[in-house]
C-alpha cells in the first residue's frame, strides 16, 4: 500500500526559499541531480539575478532531452456547467453566463474542425457537473474520437481510479488535474462549495490517474493565487513524489496564470512574466524529463521567445468556450485567451524560431488499451 | 547399507539418525545444512530422521563468499 | 544510521568472506573493516576436510549474516539455495545472485527478477545483486526487495565505478537502499560511490587479495566514512562551463 502524497507544512516553504543564499543558487545551477532545496534556491528572489544563466542551462537540457521541437495541442471544451464556486473561474456556479453542454454530434463537429486545422492531440475540458456531463459521456466521446486523434487527454473533475481505468480503456491516455493552490488555507478560501472544496481528494488525484494506467499525468498550480515561489516548490515536491511512485507514467506541468475572466477576479499575488520565466526554468533544471506546457493564456510575443528554453508543448488556436470552434462563440469562455493566432500561425512562428512544430506524435493504434 | 552422500556412494550403518551420521563423519550438526532425498531438513529434526537404504544426502555448509 | 528491512547498521561497509588466505586473516580483516554484515555462501561439505569451517571464526553475535546464492545459475537453483540457508538457521535474509556465466559472473536479470518475486512471497528479505540496470532495479523494487545491489564492475575486476552513470540513475530513482557491490577495487572507489549517494557498499576481493588485507579493510572503512561525510556535507558541484553565456535569443522578449 502506497502512502498518499502529502506536503510538509505549506508555511515552511517560504521560509526554506527565503533562507537560500547566492551560493545555494550557484550550486543548484551547476548540479546535475537537483534536490528540493536546490529547487527552493532556483525559485528564490536571489536567483532572479541569474535568469540568463538559468536560461542557458534550461535551453541545453530541454533541447538535449526533447530536441528542437514543440508539440501542438488544442483544448476542446465539452461543457461549462459547473457545480463548484471557485472564486477565480469564469465557470463558477455563481456566474451568470450562458451555459452549454455539447451533444456528441456537436463534440464531433468541434473535433473535426480542429482536425482540419491540423490538431492531433486533443485536451477535453469541462466544468464539474457530473449530472450534466458525467463519465459516461466522456467515455462516449473518447470512443468516437480516439481513432481520429493521436491522443486524447482530459481536464475534468477528479475521478476515482476505477473511472480513470474505464476511460483509459475507452481511449483517454492522459489526465490533467491542477491543484490550483497547494496552500490548504488559501485553497479553502478559494473553493467555497462543491466537490472541489475537498483539498485532499484533489491532491491525491494525479496518483489515482497514474495508478489506473494513464500514460501521462499533468499537474499545475494556478499562478497568481498564492505565493508563486512556494507554489513552485510544492509543484516540485509533487512532481518528485509522482516520479518516485509511478516511474512508468509520463509527467507534465502546466503554468496557467490568472487572466481576466467573468466575475472580475484579479490575481491575489501578481506574478510577472519574469517570475513565470524563472519558475519554468527552475522546474526544467529540477526535472530534465518533465513536459512543460504553455497555453494561449500567454501572449504570442512571450510564447515565441520561450521556444527552446523549457516549454515543450503549446496549445494553439484555442477557444475556451464550448462550441466555439465550429460556430461563432455563443457561450462564455473560461478565461480570456491572449494568444489569438491560428494554429497555422503558431506553427509558422515556431518554425521561424528554428524549431519543428509537432502536430502528431504517437498514434492511437499503437496503444494497447 | 549403501547411501549416497554429496553425490558419492558411501556405506552407513542402518537406522542411524542424520545427526548421528553427520557427527560420525566428523562434522558438527549445528553447522551443517542437510537435504535428505531432495527435502530440506529442519535442524530440529536431525535427531529423529533415520537413514534408509539408497537415500540421498546433501551436506552443505556456509563457506566464505562475496 | 542505515536501515534495511527494519534493521539498522552503523557501518555502511559490508564485506564478503571469500578469497581470504586463511580464516584467521579473514577474521582480523573483518574486524578492522568495522563491517556489521557479511556475506557467506553455501557449498557442499568437503567430506575429507571437516576442519575447514568458516563458522568457527565468524562470531554471529558480531556479524549479521547475509547468505548469498552464489553458484546458482538460474532462478530455481537460487531459490533452493535460499531455502537451504534459511532452514539451516541462516536467517531469512538472502543476497540473491544468479550467475549463469562462470567466466564473468555477471547476474542474469530475468532469473533474478523471477527468483526475487518468489522469495519475497516466501517471506525472505531479498537483496538482489544486479547489473546497474535502472529499469531492472525499479522492477525489483516493485516486487518488494529490501535493497538493490548494482555492480560497479564485474566481480573481482577491481575496476571501480565503470557503471557510474547508471548507478546515479538508480540512486535518483530508488525507493529502497542502494548498495554498490562488486568491482570496487580501492577505497577511493568506495568513497566515490558514497559521495554519489549510495547507501552502502559491499567489498570482498579488494580486501581479501590485498597485500595486507587487515590494513586494506581499515582503508576501506575510512574511505566509506569519508565518502558518506562528503555526501552529507553537500559537495560543491563542478561546472562544465567556464562561465554562463546568455542564450542566443536573449531574454529581452520578457515584459
């Protein structure tokens, strides 16, 4: 029986970070197997002065491990119904937005549109409203789409291991679930009602997904909620734990940064692009093999500049409202996108940087379900 | 009677117990591991198990090794 | 303190008992090494030589026994040796060695995994001797071994940490103690293994065939201690680059 992942007292993390010195940063910069305290040094304020050196190293590691490529994917929002009341989210049950749950036919429509635009890796997203859209529906979607797409991922409410096993059998191979904040106190304040208010259950979700046999599990924190340095360190701890306990599972980290949304939520602790960059570099140095995702929340200028320096996957041409691809946007978005380029434009820009935009990596027919 | 010990044919008095036979060979039963007819014997049973005609004894003990 | 399967050790140097010129030299060398766990093997008694008995010099109150399955060429031979050892009062710990090639004495990965699985289910505390294969180490941990023992170099070659980079990976991924075993020819090798983060080392040949085995045993003791201290102190990392340079694109794009 495996023990569940648990964080040390979250309040100790800022202290660890603050205690790191310049020497600690230098040691972390030059080490090859970084420890948690090395990561703490790299996310610390002291490390800010070393951003160019971190960039050089992150660049070397990323290109050696992943090559000069960026994988392309797109989100497909299945539904924006949600029973949770997360203070920061456009889909919160509190918000008066036009709600929509796609039918299977509408999902296929959306998927085909994306396929024609060159997308082969789909991320199926929904709010949490199992009565409106439960595991049965996701299973149906998967069965319909799996032969047309190289891979299907989901970013939906936390499920049980048995449910993940069922979805794996139907064609889902990857699960993303973000803790939003690893600070339990802040978590309670942000998640007022609904099943999402259960911090521990959410925290254990990546392990359940991995145990079910998913090829890949993605974690992340919503940057701008809490102290990004402490969240980054917590992410590193979570990542290292998952590596140790699920050595067969691919791991990725995402960096959603709070953007304007219906409900007017502003970031509690602003995190600048420079901060985000430092966090990405720090995690790349900490774990040479983790996939790093940058979504269209970030601007084109920034995403262009970051090619080759750490991130390995970019979403492109994204619409965060259900039904928004095939037809004009009729329902509300989860968050405002800041990179409005089409998939073709994103790919061209990546090529402009001397990199290969990979629209298809893997084939569902290789997967043994 | 004839028995086989460590692959070699040997003569033994009938109805000897394992521990008696081992001692007669010059070994301390406490330091010897015994397999009788392919079955590993527990040391506590050495005094009770008797040799039979044609039985196969393996006498093993710890030696230096890495 | 090192803990393996709930048992603690103050010394991180384990020693083998083979190849010594005499039982007395072995006894003195083991004492000088400070080792608390020694490996022993099982062999058919030489019916013509009752006196040749290692047990007469090995005080089991001072040294914890780790019987090995040396000589086993496949899983079932190894399992049989382990059971013989346990039945003889050798305890339920076993260093699992499956070595079908007598020339190199390299361990068979497939039969090692099979035997480990069977022995763990049968209640043994299994410490498998393996090539420095990180995936094999993970597979063995999945079946429940108490430690892994990757080789630095083939037994008796004294070549040191030939498998260094793989051992680094094994150490980074390990959920059980890592004991570097075989091929350590000098105290500096043992020190390096400890600096890399190994939990312990096992040394036999280098001590047994040294000019002065007792002195060499002490040297290894010092080397292991030095390496462990350095690891705990936190080594400053060497840098491959003389100085960091700004990446081509620069970071001016960041707002």
